[in-house]
C-alpha cells in the first residue's frame, strides 16, 4: 500500500469540474457528480445537505417561517424578529429573497 490510488489527482479533477460547472459548461455538473460517486462524494441533494441535521423537523421550521411571514404582513416586526432569533438559536439560518424564505443549518 505504498500508493494512495491517486486520490489527490482525483480531487484535483473534481475541483476542475466544479469550476467548469460553476462557469456553466454543459454537462460538467453531471460529470462532477458521477465522478464524485467513485470516491463516495457529492451524492446528497444540495438542499438536503445545506439543511443538514437540525433539531427541529422541517415541517416545524416551515410552520415557523409561515408564522414569521404572517407577522411581517401584520407589520409585527418584533414577532418576526423573535422567530428569526429563536430559529437561529436552534442552528437554523433564514435567508429572505423576493422568491420567499429559505432555511439552512448554521
């Protein structure tokens, strides 16, 4: 076992493919995922990975986000901020955008 099976070379190739995918080269993301599977990498859904293992069930987080949205519509910004802070204390980061609120683990 004097050889590491070229792991560092494989990681370098994955890095190049990730760069290609980032810059929009057609098929690079699919190729990256397929080659990553050889090393047991990149197989989880990106959204699930970013949400990770959280202390609250996803349905409860979504319920609190809806409650926060309702508080913002009523202009009850203190209640909305309290919900955001409570979720952050539990390791949940909220990201607001024009398309709605998404969450991820901290």
